[in-house]
C-alpha cells in the first residue's frame, strides 16, 4: 500500500495538472491567473469534503484581506488580523474538526489531507511573515488565491514557496521558453519517480536476502532507504516546480544535488531549498544579523547560535505534522512523536554545528581547491550520516506503526 | 549614493574572500556557484551597511535579493531610495 500510494501519487497528480497547464496556456494572458485560481479551487472542491474546501478558500480570502491594505500603506508590526485568521484555521485542523481518527491515529485515507493542510498552514505563516517583514509587494487578490489554492502549489508534501518568489518570478521567461523549461523539469521529476518505483522493487529483494542483520547489511538498507526517500521527494517536489514553470512561474529548483554534498552543513544548503529559505528568513537571518553586527569578530559562535535558532524553527514546523497525525488528547503518542522529532532535530543541529566548526572561515577560493580525496570522503560521510538519521524523523512522522500510507484523494479521483 | 558604489562594496567583499572581481561580476547565481553561503550572505549585508550607510532589516535578507551583482545593486538602490 505504502509503495503503491507513494509512487502513484506524483503520476496521478501529473495527469491532473497537464490539462490545467494546457487550458491556462491556451487562454489569453489576462485570464491565465484567474483561471489558474479557479481550477485550483475546483480541484480542492472535487477532492476534499465541502468543509475543507470552504475552509481553505475562505481562509485564503481572509488572509489576503487581512494583509493587503497593511502592505500597501506600509503599516509596521505584526499582522494581528491575519494571525487571528490563521489561528482559527489551525484550531480547526488541530482540533480534529476536519480530520478523522481511527483510535489514536489519523485514518490512512486522511493522511494526504493532513499533509495538504499542514502545507497550507505553513504557507499562511510564511505569507504573514513576509507581509510584515518588508519582503512583499502589495498583493493582488488573484495572486494570493493562486498562491494558496492553485495546483502547482498544492502537491502533497509540496515545497513551501515564498509568496514574493512566486509573484516576482511570474513572466520572467518567454512563454515558449517557460513551457520547454517546465516540460524538462517535469520529465526529470517523473524519471526520479520511476527510479523510486524500481528501487522499491529492489528493496523488497534486498530485504528478503538479508536474513542475518549485521553492520554492513544495516548500512546497505539505510542507504537504500535514503536514496529511495530522495528519489520520491525529488519527484514529488520538482513535479510541482515543473508545472509552475510551464505556467510561467520561474520557480527555483528545490534540490541542488544534495547527494553529492561534501559536508553536512552543505547538505542542508542543498536539500528542500525553499523550506530552508523560509526557516532561514524567519529564524536564522535575524539572529545572525544581530550577532554579526554586535560581535563581527566571533563568526563561529554567531553561526552556531543562528543554526540553533534555525533548527528550533525547523522543529516547530515539523511539529505541525506530529500534532495533526495524532488524535488530540493522545498525550503518550504525542509525546513519543515530539520526543523523536526533538531527537532528530538535535542530531541534525549537532551534525551541522560540527560541520560549521570544521568549515571555519574557509573562503570560496579555498573550498574550490579541496582535493578529490577530501571531497569524496566528505560526500561519503555526509551520505552515511544522513542515511543513519533519516529513520528517526520517519518514525516521528509515521502515522501508524505498520507505516500504512493512504490512497490519497489525487489517486482516488483518478481511479 | 552612486549606483557604482554598491557594486564596488560587493566586489571588494568578494575579493577579500579570494574571488576574482570579474568572476563575481559575471556570476549568474552566487549561491549555485558556491560564492555565497547563508553565513557569508549576512557578512555581505553587514559590509553593505558599513560601506553604504543603508539599514538592512532581517526580512530584507533573501536569496533573490542577493542572487547576483545586479540583484544586490538593485536591492541596495531601492533601500537607499526608501531611506532617503
């Protein structure tokens, strides 16, 4: 079930997105964004219950209304009206109004909805933060609706793009160039998904052959799980990027060859780039900027303190999934999920911290002069450490002990 | 503030990091080329504050605004206009 769902979802998502791309591309430019927002709302209405569809649409409208005038006039300070709207939405999500639980865990068929709602929650946090940080230009209603509802920005565990990046990247490339670029990105994402499917078959074979677990056998399985995780995540995230590009949004890639990262700090610079940009913007840059201004001669201490703030922010965003997957009031299970999450984030912070200390004050010129042997050792150790730490976060976010993942609405609707 | 001054501060920053000015000027993406990391980005922001007298807020620091020389110069000029 797990494998079928995980591999079928991007392909069925693509089957949904393709007609939307063709439809939007065929219509005149001035109707393209409204049509994109409309098709997004229609997809949500078709795929989800009326309560979820209404909540997402109304929340998108209210979030826009709550910040549009503030940004236009240039009001300083937190956008409290928007925070209130987001809080009500979060209450509905985490108060289990929308979601159904079988015992203490979410029903498998609702897991897709959890991911979508959490991505929506993260987008609303990012949207509100951008509106109060001076990054955002006065938003048009249609841009806000596209950002919250349109299909390119609605993929499963989709990357959380910045609203400013989405709107400012629109129309940067000529239509024909954008379409080619989008098609290339989409094809590459689907190729990753197909590789993931192949690797899963291989995984079953490896798991059957390894009868006596040992250090090498465990390492092989962990590396295979990591590789598989990368292929699936790349396929799912980049598919959204490809569809967005085909529609004229020149969105950045979400991965920059993370498997070849020569250090652990470098790995985190290359993995889920958009999510990283969100965490850095909200948590890392404010701390580092303040500390660098105050004590420019202590760069290592400043970097470690800022990285600590970043991983706290990362943990808070990941905790949204843990809270949503476990039934409200199931404190023991919630505690287990949060403990594993804290363990994971602490281990990642420790690895990045050590990596930053080793990097020290290395300049770009010095980095480019590294020997091939040193680079290869860095890549191998980073790969193995990442493979070893991945099961912890997977356990923290696992909705059921047997890892039963759902047949999501995208796949159900396509059946 | 003259437009050229912002570019000079950026290039001086890169030269202090062992990067050739011509390479930094023609680079399409500082991050993809490995010329900037998030930590060095903040150092560049502080260098711009010191060299040009502009006040950079934490929200101003972003990938898009520091992607290449043209983007940085455009951003700094916008900040200078805003603070004038």
